C-alpha cells in the first residue's frame, strides 16, 4: 500500500460487515507476522487467528464489545476493541482488549488516534475506569504510560512466544 493512500477513521462499527471477520483476521495476521504482541506468534495456525477474529465480531454483533476501526482503500488497517464490564460490580469499568495498527502505519500516530477514540467512547458509555494487558518485549509499556496508563501488575515470563522466549504479561489501568 502506497504512502499516498488516504486513511480514514477511527470509525465506530455498530453493525459488522459480512467481510469483517476476514478483514480482522488478515490485519491480525499482518501485525503478528511483523512481530506485534497481539496474542499470537507467526507459527500459530491461521485458523486460530480467524477464530479469534470471529469471536470479536460476534461480541460486537451481540453488543458485548465495541469496535473502532481505521481503513485504507477498503482494507482494515487498525482496530480498537473496548469491552465494558458485564457484572454489576464492574459496569463502571471496561477493558481495552485489542489495539493494533497495520505495520505499514505504525509510528504515524494511528495507534494514539484509535486509543483516544476508544477512551472517548468509554467515556460516552459512562465507564469510569479501563484496564488492558500487554505482552512485554515490545516497548508497549512506554507507549501506554505516555497515554496516561499506570502499570498495575506484572506476571514475569508468563507468555511463551517460543521455546526460550518467555515474556512478561503486564496489566495497566487508567481513569477515563
């Protein structure tokens, strides 16, 4: 994709398009292959990535999650997934469960734009607090603390990316 192609968004998805699962799985795969810490490794079966994408789209269709997207020439190039707390004692909270941007667009501010749109959407939903979990080893700690998040916990070497490559699982929180 060329640099001169116009990127649009973030857009809130209320009714998932029939091709959304494929588009999300494709984006998830591109980010994974580029080394992104988004839940998979390049060695994981493509069908597992597609199942995760289908689960997200099912949650959006069932109003259990909110999806914000950016696109470029009808290709999904970024997403943020916001999941409100489901139980009465957690309804004032939510989780930013996924935030990813196509490797070609990283470093151009699109992750920040998706993040800020997700936080604004959380506020519009009446949420007061957010949480997220990241995989260590990707400098995401600096990215999220720069956006107002506070590290609230770390489980050392609990994510196995490959034999001999264990990473920390890191929890972050922030007020909306």
